[in-house]
C-alpha cells in the first residue's frame, strides 16, 4: 500500500467520532487498603478500532450496567463524550 493511501485511511479513521461499543471491560481497583475503590469501564469501539475509558462513580456504574443490559447496544461519541443506548427495554 502506498504512503498516500495509508495517509488517507488514517485521516478517514480520525474523522470518525461516533463508534459502536462492541465490548465492555469493567474493573474495580483498590486505591488504598480499606478505602473506597475506583471503577473503570473500558469501551472497545468498532471491534477494537478505537477505545475509551470511563471512570464512573459507584452509582453511575450501576446505572450504566443496567443500561447496557437493557439495551440493544450502544454508541459512543468521542467528540462530545456521550454514550448513547439504543432500543432500551422499558419492561
């Protein structure tokens, strides 16, 4: 592949700001012994084409997990830092 083609592909990838969340890696880490911990959600976007890490509070983590479970999927807008869920079950 030519350098020009590779450059065009790279610029095209950089222009994509809304991507599908295809995997979610959730973790919790201890900050200090006996103290409160921290949650991290690593969003894997478009099968690994990109990723983003969220640092939700415990309350937000619980709500986000329910939204992921009750929806048909999610999209993440990197430019606005917005996580959007689709077809959320209301029952």
